C-alpha cells in the first residue's frame, strides 16, 4: 500500500494496487473518490479535505509524504 498526502491541497491518496492499469473514478461523496481497476476492485481512495475528516497523525508518518 502506498499513502501520499499533499499539504497544499489537503488531499490524501491511498493506493492498494501498484500495478499499472486503467482506473475509473467513482465519486461516492463530496470528498471521497474511489479508483476502480480493471476488475472493478478498489485500487485507490482519494480523500479531499483530508485533515477535516481524519487525524492525519494516525495515518501518516511524522513527516508528510511528497505531493500527489
């Protein structure tokens, strides 16, 4: 799993499958977008305004990851 956080846009991205594949974006709420892979399984989750929804200290290391 790969976790990326962009401080400037407050966007958290969780990637579960690192294989190169086309994905379809499916917005499930105003702030959550799912990336669905070739087989329809979730390969990534994008969380907008992440700091308002999550305690990022529980998700990220002390240093924030590079921009998405």
